[in-house]
C-alpha cells in the first residue's frame, strides 16, 4: 500500500475489506542503506495504519529485506540486525516476505538468517516464492530449508503458489497463498480451479498491490468468480476471511475487530 493511492483504501473499504496485511517488499529499486530501510519500516508501522484507519481498515505488516536485495549480504545483515527495533510495533505480524528470487547462494544465506531471526523472536513467517522458471525449484529449496530449521509449518504462509507448487506446500503442512495478478501469476479463475481441486483448508488468496501492474481489488474479483460458479458463501468466507484470520491469529499483535462491531466510515 506504500505505493498505492488513498483512493484504493476507499474502494477496498466500500467493497467490504476489513483488514489487510502488507509484506515488506522490493521498492522497484535497490535501497542504498540501512537507514533507507528504517524509514521504510516506519512507513509500514506508523504511516500506513493511519491511512488505512481513515477508511475503517485495519493494517498489519511484515518486516524483512527482500530476496531481490539479498545479494548484498552485508546490507542484509545490517537490516536484519535493525528489525528487532520494530517487532513490538502493534501492527507487525512477523518476518516477510522472505524467500528466493533467482535461487542463488547469497539469497539462501539471507533467507536462513531471516528464519533464525523469526525463530529467535517467535515470529510468524511469510514466504515469497520465485517467479516463472525459478518457482518450482525455488519453492522446494525454501520448503527444505524450513524443514532443516525445524520451523513449524503451521506458522508459515508460502505465497504466490501456482498449479505446480500448491500441492507440495499444502501436503507438507504449510499455509498457501495464491496471489492474483492482472497480467502474470495467478488469475481469479485459476485460483478458483485450485480451490476446487485442493479444497479450502489452509488455502488463502491475496491481491497484488504494488508499484507495477496490479489490482488491489482482485480478491472481490475472486469472490465474484466463486459466486458465478455456484460456490456457497461459507466456502467463500473461509478462503477470503476465516483462513487468513486463523493464520494471523497466531501472532500476539493480531486482534481483528469484527466488521459488525466496527464503525462504518460510509
Ligand atoms: Zn512476493
């Protein structure tokens, strides 16, 4: 949301969005210093919650240095050493989105050190899996590293799953997220296909909302597609509301004000 307009908050609120979780991610350019990240984390923990609250939306976030910037191991270590300054902020759910981009050795080093950080501070973990040709191999590398570190699968959500990775993620006990994109990754119809194939257990869906082509309102698009195919409201509610709520509730910082109990801005 740091790269979205206030209009997006207003639109999402009108569509029934109760809460959102924003991962720390790549800004579209490599940041040059640890202070650049410190300012970014202040934006995620101080500024965005206020922007969201103005439209009746609760804002939660995750902290890390992303895989695209992890080639710079020295800077990554400075950022990881600074993260604990922010872990007590009231909207922080955990460490993420960490993962791999091109499946390099340096990315794997920084990934493992993030996992150690999450375990040391009892944080949930949000995982970014690589794109396109690197996704299958990268996802397996990530799941193996999590197993080696004896991370409880229930405390990890593996994001951007697609048809060739979703089964493995779910079978190994992790939560899986399908990211809806207008031009790449997963579309709403493909996501509904996967819900039909694998069932709704531990399966979540999220919209891309960044500085590139993306559509924050893609979750309502998925809801529409599910209704179009005749799926019941209970199944829809489980995927878009109850599942993320169950996963996030493992964080001490997550307390959701049920929509019926909150003041409606409109
Ligand atoms: Zn990602």
